[in-house]
């Protein structure tokens, strides 16, 4: 959706042309980079022409990677690469979260608290984002059980992690707003 299709209301919130509230999300350079990183990681893992600079460690013992190794869906090197990229994705998400929280928490004060539409409409969007992320993670496990396509498994896994983290970031900001501004008005 282009910016020309979005409108900003007097309360500072952005709505789509259909009047749907656009909640704060992991945007900006780190958020965009995180989404692109999650999207392209399966290609990089399956490319198998590079070697992770660090050993896989503890994450390599998770069920997902153990099944992939035992069934020979991924080589040892590809698992190391997948775990390394997963760790990098988590670091990117942490950076995106810190900037997201700082930017959005600073928008409001006791004199001008977050608007009511954000309080009322945002929880549904948060739940849907978390549900989308969890569905991706569960879908990765199901795809691993029924398919030999590690691309689909990794694609669902990385995007599931990203959207789950995005939902948690939004949820933590909502909780912060609730306890700082909205709870006193209940």
C-alpha cells in the first residue's frame, strides 16, 4: 500500500483508505531489514556455498534441526548456517524492538496520552500478528513432517519468528501504554 492511500487523523494515528487503523509496527530500517532478512534466509541457507563463522551450538539440538539432520534434509553445514542466520535475525529483531519501543513510547505523555482508537483496535491486530507468527512456526513443523522441501520449512520458520516477534513488540508497547496511561481511566 502506498503512502498516498494512507491518511493521518487529527489524533496522530494513521488509517488506511478503508478506515482501518494502522498500528505501530517494527518499521524503519531495522524492521524492514529484519523482514527482508527473514524472507531471504532460506535461500542463503540452501545455497550452501558458504560456511557459518560460528558453530551452531545449543540451537542445533532443537527438534527442527535434529529432524532435518537425521532425515538428511539439510547438511551439517546448512544447519550451522541456518542457526547462525536465526541468531542474526534475533539480534536484528532486538535492535528493531529497542528503536520501535523508544520511538513510539516517546510519542505520548500524561498530557496527551495514546488515543482511544489505538487502545480499542490495536489488541486485535496484535493477536492476529502473534497468531500469524505462531502459525508459521507450527506450519514449519508440519511441513517438515509431510514435505521434503526444506525451503518451505525454513521460509515458514524465519517468517514465523519475525511476525511472532513483531506481535510481541506491539504487545509490549500496548502493555506499557495500558499501565502508564489507560489503566487509570478504567
